[in-house]
């Protein structure tokens, strides 16, 4: 099972948050993360951000990443979109 916490930040405050989870283990971890990000984006009614190498590296290392305006094709009305893994796998890595 994988849980992903998504939050939109504006002026250093969380303006929206949502937790998505994928209960099965039939996909790779990256596929589960992508499905959860898509679900969070649908919930927030925003486009899916582009994953740059820094986002991939941060997520792999810390279990979280921050998407800024550069990660979106359209203009955004918030400062950042953050996703964080809420999974026991983080604790296993430490």
C-alpha cells in the first residue's frame, strides 16, 4: 500500500490538501506514485506537473518533492505543489 499526501501552498500556508492511496501492490512504486499524483491533481483541479530530474532525485532520497511554476505548462494560482510519501517504506530506509 502506498499513501501520498499532496498539498498546495500559497504565501507559506496550505490552501488545499489531500491524501491519495493505492491499496494494491500490483504495480511498481513509480507507477503507484504517478497514479496517486494524478488523483491528487484531479481533486485539486490542476494539471499534472512535469517531473524534472531534481524532483525525481528529491522524491527518491527524501520521499517528498516540491513542484513550482516551472513544472507546469499553464499558469498556476499557488506558489508550490508538494507531494510527500506517507508510507512505512520511508522509515525502513532510515
